[in-house]
C-alpha cells in the first residue's frame, strides 16, 4: 500500500513542478525517479520516452504509466497516472471556474487578445520543430500535403487521416521498398 | 447525453492523438465544429492557460474542456477518459517492450504517421491564426490585422533569438495586449 501511495505522490510532484509536459519533464524525472528512487535507469526512461511518443496519448502520461507498471503492475500504472493528472485537475479547475467571472472585464479581454498572439508564436515554433523532426524525404512531404488537404476539406476527419497515414507508412516501407525504390 | 459524449470524445482523442499534447489540438478543434461546446477563441485561451500552468499540456486542455462544460465532475471525467487508453495501451506494450521497440511494422506506421500529424496540427492551428490575424468574419471583407501581425513578428523573433521560456511569452503577450489595447 505504501508503495502505491509513494508512486502517486512522486508523479503528483512531477506533474506539479513541470510546465508543458513531454521532454520538459525529463530533467526532473532524471533527478527524482532515477537518482533519488532508483526505480529506473537512464536507458529505460529514454526507452519509455521513445515508445511514449509513438503510442497513443500524452507523452508524459505514458512515461508515468510505464514507470508505474514496471514498479507495481497495473495498479501501479494507475496510481502513477492518477498522480500526474491530479495537479492539472486542481489547478485547471480553479482557473476554468474563476476565469469566466473576470472574462468580461476590459483588461482581461485585452490580455486574452494579446495571449492569442503568444499562442500563435508558440504554435509556429512547435510546428517548425515538428516539421524538422517528422518530414525527412519526398514521401513525407507527399503524406503531409495529402493529409493537409483532407483535414482542411473535412474538418472532422482526424481519425481517418491518422489511420490512412499509418496504412500508407506500412505500404511505402514494405511494398514500395521491396520493389527496390531507394527513396525511403 | 453530454457526459457520454464527453467520455467518448476524450477517449477517442486519447486513443488516436499520437505524439503528445500538441496532437490533441486537432481533436479539440474538430469539437468546435462538431458540437457547440466552445469557440476557437476559447480554444486559444485554453491552449495559453494549458501551456503556462503546471502539468502536461494535453491533460490540462482535457481538464479545461471538462470543467468548462460540466464543472469539476466534467473535468474529472474528461481527464480520466483521455488517459484511459494510455493505461490500457502502455500496460499491453510494457509486456513486450523490446519487440515493440524494434518492430518494423511499428516503425513503418510512424514513418507515415508523423507527417500526417504535423498536417493535422497545422490545419487545427490555422483556425486560431485566422481568428488572431484576420479582421472580418466573411470572405469579402477580410483584412489582415496589422497590429497583431507586427506584435507576432516581434515576439516570435525575440522568442527564437533569446530562447525565452514559453510561460514568459504568454505573460509578455498578455501585458502587450493590455498596453496596446488589442
């Protein structure tokens, strides 16, 4: 029982002290999970990250679930996951409840309009980084353009695009390559 | 019923959003067209708050939508629905971690998936960009909001050049918004 609580509390702490999630969490995970608790090694954590990126869901949550699972099985996975989401629940609930009460004030309106620009800055920067990391050849560009067109034409086609792109990846890597196409 | 719609939408988001918090934005953006739960404007505020508060961004956004729709109960429901697929999938993958890591099939799926995810995020963000940078709702009287575009360029260059913290960017643009009466 103590170990489940320990798992919950550790991931609660990690959720509370990192902003943005994902790789922003890595330094703190290194200190807390690897050095202080000795629950995982550096290689294991990097593996969890690599796999957490290509499995569904939020990366930080996936890493927490991995550590929890290897420590104490399914119940451990649940404890770690609940730990990492609890700070969000508390903080966001407060903000989302309070904000509407101030939203009509002129000063808040102006601040939010300004923040919209800030969001665009952060998103542009993230998209550039994602582009560099994800699109490495002509086939990648083709998949990008086709997905862009489908997603733009049909606003609710997100799942369709994800599934088609996955199938496309299998086809390109396994069928085209076996025919001797060098460009992938 | 609303609560079941929230559960199914966020479970599906958790199941299909591959690549972390940013990948959930296309799903949230689709919700603005599919239901009248929130507007693009609210989505922009949600992203800003989720980026500048502790915790993983994707989790924060799910909580935000839940609380926005149904209060605290809604927040708990959407957040748990979002992470439920993670728990299921990771517990399965954890059994054969090494095979998964080296699987050619998994690698080829992600070879196709990564560019598509970028495209989805670009499309989702384009509605935010239009809301921030264009004045006028209809196509004929659309105009570039020059003040906003100037502030954008200024902040973007500063962000890249000085390698500033994202939270600082949110705070800074909030202040600029007040100062310039945006």
